C-alpha cells in the first residue's frame, strides 16, 4: 500500500501540513509534513550551491530577478537556503524518528542562493559533501515563494496554524466499553468515543500512538473518506486494531455549534449518522467552500498560494479579541461618556416600529455616529444590527453562545506529552458590542487577509451544514 495522506472527514484538509519559515523566524517556525525532514531521501551535489567569495557570503554581482527565480526552480524571488552542518547524531531524511525541532547545529548556519535546484523545492533536503558528511539544506521562504511543499511563512503565521496537524479519532464502542473520567456526554450516551491526540500523522500505513491512551486505545488506523462503512464497523469488532474516523478537534467544536444552532443542543450524532450512510450516500454536493480544499488533495498535500487559510485554526483567531475589545461600548458607558437621561430622548416617545423604520434609512457609517445624537436609537439599532449580522455570520458564536470548548481543542499532542500549558483561551464577546464597528473591522480584516481563521471557520460551518442537510435528506423525520 503506497503512501497517501489522511484528511479530516469534516474540513477535508490533510493532517500533513507543512510550513516554510521566513529569514527572520526561528528554526521551529518551519516544519515538513508529519515532522519528517523530507518526503523521500533526496540529495543535491554541493557544487550546485552558489558560493560567495568567502564561506557563507554571496557574490557581489547580483543576477536579475528573472535569472534568480530560474535558479530557484520557479520558487520565487527572495527564497534562500539555510545550511545546517551535520555532526553525525541526527538521522538522515526519510527516518520517521527524526525530529527537526530537536536539531542543534554544530556551527552557525549560512544562507546561500541555489542554482540547478531540484524541480520541487522542499522545505528541507540533504546535500552530500564530496568525501565528507552530508549537510541539511533548509528552504527559507521569500515573500513571493510559490513552493507547494509548505505554506509560505510570509502569508500565514505559526500562531494562525496552531493545531493544523493535530488529529483525533472517533471509534465505535465495543460491547465491553466502560466510561472513564473526562468522557464527554456524547461518549457516555452514544455509540462512539474519542481517542487521544496525535500530531502530524499522515500515512494510512502507520500506526502512531495517541496521547493520552483512552479506553485502552493507544494506537489507531484512521479511515479515509472512501472506506466502506460496513467493513470499518466490522473490523472494529476485532481486537487486532481500531479504525477511527479522523477529525481535527477544532473542527469537531465547529460541528457541535452548527448542531446547537440548528437543533438546540450540541452534539455530533448527525455527523456519525452521515458517516454510516456509506460512501455513495454520504457524498456532498460540489460547493465553492470545498473547492480550495479539493485543489490541495494529491498524493502529497499541495500548499497552494492563496489557500493558506485552510490551515488556520478556526477557534483561536489572532486579531479577533482586539476587534471585540475595540468594539465594546461598555467601558465608555462606565466612564460616563455616554450616560444620559432617557426622559431627555426625543426618540423615546416613538414606538419601536417607527424607530426601526428610521434605522432602516441610515447607512452603516451613520449608525455608528448615532451614539452621539441618540443613545437610545443607537442601542436599538445595535440590537437589530447584531441580529442581522448573526444571520449572515452564525459562525461568530462568541456572541450567541458560551458553550465551552472541549479540552482536546485547547491543546496538542506535543503539549500534552511535554506538559506544556496551553497558550490559548476561549473568547466570549461582550453583549455591549458596537456591531457597526465590528462589521467595519471585519470587512477590513477579511480584505487584508488578517482573519484567516475566521474565514476557515465560516467554510467549515458551511460544510457541516451540508453534512446535516445530507442526513436530513435520508432521515427526514430525524430532528
């Protein structure tokens, strides 16, 4: 069985997401797929490297941008290579036990341009020295890097990509299954339970361990979208191994809130019913929200430029907390800047319907200025504007629910193994939000690409909606 990658059954994105760091970022800001240095042993000759007058210095004559780009195999202007000397203790590429984050170079690394580079510029490759040990060459992304082997660090931050390679499985219970401390409600009452977490699992031939071991399950074989449901459920009755349904813990949290919005309670039972429909019946319609993900699917995930948001964490979005803080009107009211007497409001005598009619004639900019002219009308306008905004953006659940995130979505397998406290926390929006300001800042953030996680959240929300639609199509009486 050849190499092929595992995809989240909810968001349809691979767990083998790589990142190519920028020149100003530390080494641990770059990683290859599944933590392995390369996808196969690959060597280039050292004489193919372009040396300067001294070791580590570049030629004084600069080639044209076009020649420079050609030397990099079409990778893009500004890309470089970091040369890491090998002291004989690290494994050569292709060994799954190799951990690039634990590499300690014996000398200072040197940056050089490359010519006659292999066609695909991988995040990390090995070069063999003539008559000596190999050195590791790490690809450093320039602003215009177009490599498909990792997302460009100039276009998406490490913080935004948190948890993109973290996988969790859902396993069908066996007859002897017993509850444990920490089980979620759907595990206790349903037919499936959760495994521990795995980071950077990619190959369906591999049995990687879970952290922690749950219900005696320490290693699983993730199922793929095309697997036959009956066969998987039958195999899970055997004690040899467990098939699991692979998902991002973060995607599972999106699913719960779609379920909550639609049915009034959080759950994942409809998702499991969708899986059990079988390969042919579970097929989802072609939709724009799934196009970017489908374009990335190949034997190896294609990190296409412009699709970086697919790897963005949908729960913890850098910049979102600042937007809510800037749009919160409560601190201004508490400071006395907007205190007023309702009896002095000329609009207070108007019926609610008439105040809403006035609001309908105002532009968004005019609405944001209402707090000076009429705090009462402004407050009513914000309530209506918030309701309208939620209808268009139901995935902004910080405003309408305080359902806590699962502990699995707050961490990664690596953090659990190394007892690292999670650096993230759940965000709850104030009820005194100025929705005119929120919409303006959202618009600016979306246009500039600063809210990739929110864009990904909206995409995953729509996919979850399609999954629930598919279940209702086959089970119309289920609600």
